[in-house]
């Protein structure tokens, strides 16, 4: 019947909407349903975390920040574990009760890493859109009052 496909993993016949598109495969859809792919990915992630406790951190740094754990640790040592702007250690606690890592600051135009910042300083730069004029006006405003 058109619009149906059998998942090779679970063996169930499902609507074609239950499969991811993939133009490299004959028929244009994957052979494994979305639910089975999700299950496989979770099992893979669980296995990786068991093998390497730092797996999630390494993955996040590599894909989101384009930096390795070694590069992060080198920056952290260089800054003596302190924020590059205010010079204080990070004190923010996450909702899971763990200490938040210093944020990786980067130039949004070039993508180049500039340093590690505490959450407050990172938000300061973010809310000012890295605009030196806005930051200078904020300094003048504070000096005035």
C-alpha cells in the first residue's frame, strides 16, 4: 500500500511519515523508523557515556564551540580558573546543583575563541552585542551617576 513502509528494526508497518527522508536511499526514506533510530541513538549515547564520563562535555565542546577539552583546559590554566574580564571564579550553580563551567567567548564575526568568561560577563558582552560603543556609553553612564 502506498505511503506505508516496514521498519527493518522493529518489523512494524508504519506510515511513511514515521521515517526520516534520505535522498541517498532508494525510495527516499530511511529503512528504520524514527522511533527505532531514536532508541538506537539513546543506546549509543548511553554506551559512550559509560565508556567515557566526559563524553557529553567533549561532544558539546566539539560540535557547539569548535574547541577540544584539551584546548579548554589550556585556556582555563592560562586564566588560572578565573574569568578573563572580572578575574573572579565562576560561582553560578546549575539547576542540577553543579558548578557551571566558564563560558567560551568567541568573536561572532571570525569565530575565533577569545577566552573564558563567567556567566555574568558573558551575558554582559552578549546583551551589548559585542559593541564597544554601547559598553563605553554604559561606563560613562555609571561614572555620571
